[in-house]
C-alpha cells in the first residue's frame, strides 16, 4: 500500500445516508401502482415485487453507466476500493488504541461499527459498480471524480464524498 498511497484519492467516495434514503422514496410505486396498496403478501408476490424493484434499479444504473467511459471509470472505482480498504485498515489500527484507552463502552463500539461499516459499504458499492461497468460502460473518452456530476449515480446511488 505504501507504494500506491499517493496515487489514491484524498477521500473515500461512499454511500451517503441521506441520498440513499431519498433514492428509496417512491421506489415501490415505480413498479407497482399505488392503487394496489402498500402491502405485498405471499412468497411468490413478494419475490416478484422484489425482482421488479431490482430490475428497475439495474435499468437506472445501466442508463447512467452507458454514458461513462469504461477504462477511466473502472480506474476511479478501483482507486476508491483501495482507498476504502486503506482507510478501513487505518481505522481498525486507530480504534484498537482508542478501545484500549477508553475501554469497550457502547459509544466507542458504536463509533467503531459505524466507521468500519461506512468503509465496507464504499468498497462493496464500488465493487458492484465495477462489475456492472465492465459490461455496461462505453469504451471511449475520459472520466474523473472532479468532473463527473451525473444526477442519477451521484445523488441517488453511490457517489457522495465522505
């Protein structure tokens, strides 16, 4: 890691809790009319509903990814994965000292879980996007975090700086 640390972004790009919540608002009504009600009952009906929701989200992400250049977007994602891993490792080492000094209080454990979960979520989101990008991104042009401002992926799915 010491050899590539200077090549990594300054901040991890991760899932923003507010944007994540906003993206979920009204999601059910995109695949199910409100007249059908808010309750889905039965194994088959629930499975069908969830499959429809996932398909809808994949279609949204596909539309965004088709606008992006594959190589530079994948490079950005891999850098984010590595930065998330480096930050998580650093946090684990730091938190071990904090837990040693302050003890395993509920507050210190809550903070530890929150931080490690944030870095894990950033890595997982970036890995999923990388897998999808291999098949869905175009093969040309350039992309970077500073000038990438797609309202869909930035706001609704993954890209809010921590």
